[in-house]
C-alpha cells in the first residue's frame, strides 16, 4: 500500500477506535449521569483514550507503515495527494553539483493521485535558445496523454571541444548525467511521478546524449527515442543494470552525422569522444546488449524499418532509416507525426527492477 493511502487508512482506523471506546465509556456511565454532566464525561473519556493511544497498537507498524500520527499527517500531504496544475514552457532552475541549471517545464493538468511519466528532451548543438523540434506538438500531446515534458538546456560556457552535452564521459565529467537525474528528483518532490516511466528524447547532439542516458542511467530510465545522432563504437561505460528500449530515426542522406560509416570526432581538450558508430552498427550493438533473439522489418523505396524484439525484459530496439532525408527533423515518419511516433514507442515501456 502506498504511503499516503496507508496514512489515510491508519487515520480513519484510529478515529473509529477512539469513537468506539468513547461510546463504550459513556455507555457504562450513561445510566448514572445526569444529562448536564454527560458532555463533561465525554471530554474526560476522549482525553483518557488519547493518552492510551500509543499503547493501543493502532499506529504500530511492522516497519513498512506509518509510525506516528505526525508521520501520518506528513504523508497525507505528499505530492500525490494534490492535483497537478497545467503549465507550459515554464523556465525552471535546479541546482546540480553547486551550479544552477535550467530547463523548460510543461506539465499537464491531472487529478490527485495520477502518476505522471517524464520525458526529458535534449536539444541539438546551438539549440539552447531555440524551440525543440515539434515543441508545440509535444506540449499539446503532454496535456492530452498526461506526461511531463522537461526541455533540458545545455551550459553556455563550454568549449567547442567539450561540446554542449558531455559525451562518452568518464566518472570525472558526469555533470549532464547528474543534471538529468536532478530534473527527475526535483519533479518527484513537486509532482506525482511514475518513477518507472522515465524517458529521454533528443535531436542531433541531443540524440547523442540520449545514449549517455541509455548507457549510464538505465537504472532509472526505461526508454529513449531520438533523431539524427549516434554514439561511440567503444563507449566508456554502457552496462545495462536495468532494461532499456531504444528507438532511433535517421536520415540516410545526413551529411553531418553519417549514416553508413564510422567517423572520428573531437580529440578534444576535455575528453575525446572517440570513434562514432555508423547507424546500422549502432542499432545492431543495442540489439546485442538487450539480448534480442528475433528480427523483423520492411524496406520500401522511401524507408527502411528494422525491429529487434524477443529481448530481455520485453524491450525493443527499433530503427527507421529514411531514404531521402537529411539532418533536418522530419514532420512525420511512415505516415505518423514524429512526436507522436516517439511517444507511442516510449509509452510502451516501464522500468523493471
């Protein structure tokens, strides 16, 4: 039983116990008391019973419940007991490793007790002050489907060699990973969050960062979906502690993030990212990580669709290769709007373990 429901149950049960014993106390005295003394006797009974309450076991617990009436009050007023008020593109600040980081927040209206999934969106290079692709559509869908959109904003004082999002990071440069977790933790304190349904999306450089999330934060996040990125052939760390579903969409005519060939990038002054994977190779690598046993898909003149399924924890690794598409975000993929395609995929998965 969840904390706030247990608190309500405990408080209700305690009230019933007091009422029964007050009635019993009064019943035993009722024949002897004049009506003018009945009220006084009721007060005395209530006081005596409340003094006995800690010994009654009514608020006792085997370790998983509420320990005191004070705790019960605190639990009742948790985030899941209040409705969520709708907000759109609200600039929000969170403290990460002593540094103020910003993100734009869209929250749907929701009744008390409705647990909301979270999608964190990571923009492309130079996109900190720009709208995320199909941002208005994502926001409208968030209101419709009841999930939270958090648009992460990269720090503006990093060098070109570092990049706006830290990629292929060693343990000494995980600020952006910490940023993603700090967003979740902050929202978890303020809203009723479904902690099993945490997702990330990204475009271009932001797509690359979703693979940092997939590799290093899979103990919390359940799935990622992105367009026009890739990841290192040999990442610093990419151990699956939890399950991770992956959707990747990419234009086969992309002249910035090559579709068919590996390429070297940023032998930089912070930490070199290394050799970046071609897209089919990256998809195959994820199918191996997820221990997928079956393949499906189709190819047409305009689209290659690959699905790896039969994977551990029932995840799926899915890829859309668009034949005549470059680096620009597509409005739709195979007849479905891109924002909705991504949500449809993400919403299938919840974190296990």
